[in-house]
C-alpha cells in the first residue's frame, strides 16, 4: 500500500495547556457545549455523531453490561467487548472443574458453541431527557425534606411508568446536581447474552491484586459476548431460534496504534463520584469510614484465601467473590492515602470559605443558600457517632457471612406462612427452590462458618454497645465471648448452611421452624437494629441532602459562566482527553505505554498472579505478533488522562473518528482520591490496547472467525498532537 505523508503545522500562541486533562463526566445529550474544545484537541466528529436520537451515533454502540460495567458492540452481528473482570462472574458461573474457562480460557469457533449466560442482561440507552420540571411539580420551598422527597418520588414513579410503555422499555429517573435537576433514562433490555470468548485468567487477570490500581500494567483485561434478539430484532429470552443482533451502530477497530497527545474519549456508565462532597464528608471518610471498610474486608479476604489455598474447587467457587471484595478493599486504602497526601480536606475548606464570602456579599444569595454549610456541618456531627454501626452492619452483617444474607431471603415466605396465604406461600416456595442450586454451587460451609465467627466478633468489639442488637449482646454472654462456639451452634442448628436441609424445609415449610432458626433470628435482629439506627439518623440525612442540594445550587449561581457537570450516577457519560504519560513523584517518570517485555519481566511461575502461558511465551520469543506489533514490540496497555470511575470498566476508548483503540479498566494508585477531587497532573486511566486484544484473539486463541466479523482500520487519524513551547503541532497522515 502506497502511503503519502502530509504534515500540517498550526502555530497557535497561548495553547501551552491545551493537552491538560479536562475534568468532567459529561452528559452526551449536552455535549454540544464541549464540542468546540474537543475539536480543538483533535476530534473529527460532530455532536450529532456522538449522541443522536434520530440517527445512528456512538451512543448506540454503548451498553450497560450486567449490573455494574460498560460494554461496546464491535461488529454488525452483535459482538460485544468488555473487561475480563466484568465478565468474570459470568465466566465463573459456567465453569466447572472439568471445563474451567477461568483458568483455561474459552473461545467459540462458531455461534453454536457460544454459551448462554443465565441472568445476564445488556441495556442499550434508547433516550435521555431533562424532566426537572415534571419531577419537581408541586414541590414548594416551604416543604420539609421528607415531604419534598415523597412528592418527587411519586412524580418520578408516574414518569417512569409512562416512559416504560407497558414494559417495552426500562425507564429510570435519576437526580443530578444533588436533586436540583432530574433526568429520565429509557433503556431497551436484552436478556439472551452468550459467552463468545475469554482469555485465561493468567492473561485476563495478570497481576491480579498486586497490580490492581497500579501502573505499569500488563493485563489483557477483556472478554467477549454476543447479544441475541428475536427474528424482528427485539429483546427475547433465550431461544435456539434467536439470532445475533443487528445493531444501530458498532465500533470499527483501529489497530494503527497511538501516540502521546492523541485525542481520545471514553463513553461509559460511571457508577458514582462525590466531587461536591464537603470538607466534613472528606474528614469522616479519612478518619473513620474508609479504614473501617478496609479493616473488615481485610479479614474477609484472609478467611476466603485460607479456604481457597487449601482446595482448587473452593478456589474456583470463590474466585469472583474474592475479586469483588478485594477490588474496593485496595481502592479505599489508596483513596485515604490520596486524600491525605493531596490535602483534599483543606482544598474543600478553601472552596467553602470562598462560598461563604460570596454569600456574605450577596444578601439575596444568602437568603437562598445560607443554610447549606451549617446544615451539612450539623448533619455530619450527628452521623459521625453512627458511622461504625453503619459500616459494620453493611460489611459484617448484610454483606458478611452468606448464611445471614441467604436466611434474609426467606422473609417473604415467613410472612406468607404467618398470613396463611396459600397462593403467596406456593409462589415463595417455587422462587426459593429455583435459587437453591445457584446459591450452593459456589458456597463453602467452612469458609462461611469462619466468616460468621470473625464478623460477629469484630462487630461486638468495634460497634458501640448501645448500637448493637440486643440479640448479639445475649449471644456474647451465652457463649462467654467464644465466637467459634457461637458459630458452631448456628451452623449446627440452622438449615441455611446446608443444601439438603433447605430443600427438605421447602418441601414441608413450617413457620415455627423458620422463626426459631438461629441464622434467621440473627439476621432479623440485625435488620431490626438497623431500622432503629435509621430512625435516629433520618433527620441528619435529610439535613445533609438539603445542605448538599443548596450548596451545589449556590455554586452554580456563584459561577454562572462555568460549564458544570453532575456527579456520576451509573448513567451514560462521556469524558475526553489525550494519551499521556505522567510523573507520579519527584524524579519518577512513567511512560504512556507498556509492552509484552514487561510481562516476561514480571513472570513468576510460583505466583499465580504472574504465571505466563507457554503459548504466549512462544509467540513472544518468535516475535510472532501479526499486524498488531509496534515495530518489534507488542503493545499491551496505555494511559490517558480521562475522568472515569467504577462502572466505566469495559468502556471503549475511541479515537478522533470514533474508532476503538482500547478498553478502560482501571485508575492509577496516585489518584485514588479522584472520585472526590480530580487531580489533572496525576489522574490517569489505564487501558488495555486494542492491538493486544486483537493479538490474543488472533494469534494466541486462533479465533480468526471473530477477527473476520469486525471492521479493522489500519490508518491513524492523527499521529501526533503535542505542544512545543507555545505552539501546537499536528501531523496528519493520508493513506492511499
């Protein structure tokens, strides 16, 4: 192929900061406000190309994958790409000791081999709209917070019901800007999703917990699924008659490579940020909340790992549970360090001081927003006294030993038995019986018994006595502080730690047996105490909500020319920036990319986190990288300065033309405070390079059938875009 290189120099004075990270998780519907800046950075698309209701656009290729990730469609046959850690639970669900797809990987050589994943959903955004006026109908300034919330809740319920069109769509109305505005999101939900391909865990999770949140990174964090529809292209439950989806839009794959300064953007569904959190909230996170979560999860991980190390079957059963627990265990450690190091509390205090000065110089604003900071301060003073009880309930009881959570699922049956409602009793029995196999498939009674003993002991030792369930105090006294004996008693007497006992009970359920079950008694006691604590903190939370809403409204009025973005709330957002390196500390520089050289340097056959498959080593030694190499190197991951958070996992990184160049899968350790305070000099997104993804599919797996259905682009829209002094230099290549 003949190539003609055309170089364009644009000397623009005063653009020295043009490649600085642009903070923001922007609403695609409103992206026209940002397009001029994006085009200055290199974007070749229009706002209509990015988000359109009437025409095919980038948003039509982006999905909510499962309950907490993002995915993208990459072929005209509904082929879907997301992270390996997003598909991890689905891969684990269909794995067995014989067909261990986690350890060995899986690749369908044709569509008949693709594996249906029960319960997995994919949601396409059909539309979003501003419904603020309708949401706030009948809301008045003199309402207390409870009445305000009740009125809004009723309004939103009616809006969602209308938008769902009798179940055709899933409609979700959500607040933004602290409840000053509301948006409606209408989704089309597909339920026939099938596993197509996944690398072995030694590639998809290379580095595991050690490398999690770290750079440099060498993880092939991707997995592949396919969306199926009925013959008319509509959502349908699994059926052999279903056909691969014909999407409105899919992303071409660009394997030409990236350079520092290249424009890029990420479409996804970030889960939650707290950029408008007060200094009081930061203080509580640093001094109490975060490390309480870390302490509890550290003990959970220790107990799970002990059981997993002793038995390969248990290791497979608990792989997904362990990964979920470990991810945010490490996150909260990093966030706490970041908040302290970057003095985020002090920065928030300065912002609040400036806000107060503005109020004091503006009587009308003070009348509207003067209560914002006092309400917030008073609320946190109250909530601080209940923080330990809150997090120990959530982490040690509600998300603690599975025997408690499982017992809680039988509350509906207990109520039906008490009411002698035969119809509801039969419905509850059928529902619970259908879930027995699923629950016990990945359940180990020894691990759960040890978790119960440890969590109950930690709960009693750390939560103020007057905030603990009376039941727990009685058990501590009965067993004289011996929580191993307490756990033995519960697991010996309860039905909920044994599959056969549960099935026998459901065959002949009795209300008295259920109400005397020690696990059922325990979980009810914890929930009852949680209700008491909620009653004691309701007013504080209402004041906190009101203070937060007033503060954000005041900030927006104080800075009328600023383009504000709302906190993330697991809805579609766009963030844009460039490919960049960074300097994490004095005299330390990190390059913007990694290669397979780093995989080989990290290899450790005695550590499961750093095992390298033999075939991957053979390809490396032979430099058999196909068309995906960069010279004689095989790229693996790269960095951008995008603004992302949890929920963005699996999000596509696209270039200036909307072509796929990578998948976002992590943030960097130095910027773990980013959910609360964006740090442009430090904040980086870690992405797996699409060239490594294609290399693994093609050369490692030999799944040429998947490569053939994609649209592969080999030309770069922009080679470089960087600043030299005060001049911005762009070099473009035209390939004939």
